[in-house]
């Protein structure tokens, strides 16, 4: 910042020295009119007009940059809010996934338990069926023996 100020001051000193050395009137043609003015005054007017033009262009550029900066900041805030919403959604989904995993594990344990009970019941049914068949076979065998005993006693 101070280097720029020093540079402008040096340039201003050279312009002032040039204006003092060239103070003679000079003819100037401007819009079909002819004027006689000191060269230093013409140079100062041109310098001031150039500075005003640079100031206007710089200011408009600065306003554009500020508007772009504000727009980018608004977009950044929107993206940050979206990011927070997505992070919250991810956390909720992770919690739901963990809950579902826990439910799945408990259901698998219950399923295994029920399969074991079913196997025991099937074994019990098979045993009872076998015992029933053995009793029926024994009853049939006793019935056949009693029929043959009846035939022998009739004879």
C-alpha cells in the first residue's frame, strides 16, 4: 500500500515539473472550436479525465466482484446446509441399518430356536409313530395267535 503511494507521489512530481516547464499556450481544436490553453492545463485535464475513467471502470469491476462474491457465499451456505441435511440423513439411515441388523439377528436366533424345537417335535412324532406301529404289529400278531388258538380249541 505504501509502495503504491510513493510511486504515485513520484509520478505527480514529474508531472508538476513537466507542467512548470511547458506553461506556454498551445492551440487546441475541440469539436469545431479552436482554443488556446497552456499545455500544462491540457495535460492536467487529460490526466484528471483518465483518472476518473480508471476510477469508474475499477469501481464497476469491484461491484461486479462483490456481487459474484456474495452469490458464491450464498451458494456456499446452501451447499453447507445441504451437506448438513445429507449428514443427518446418513446418520438416521445408519441408525436404522443398525436397528435392522439387530432385529435380523434376533429373528435369526428365534428362527434357529424354532427349527430346533421343530426337529425335536419331528423326532418325537417319529418315535411315537414307530411305537404305534410296533403296538399295532403286536396287536395283529396277538390277534393271529388268538385266531389260531381258537381254531385249535374248536378242533
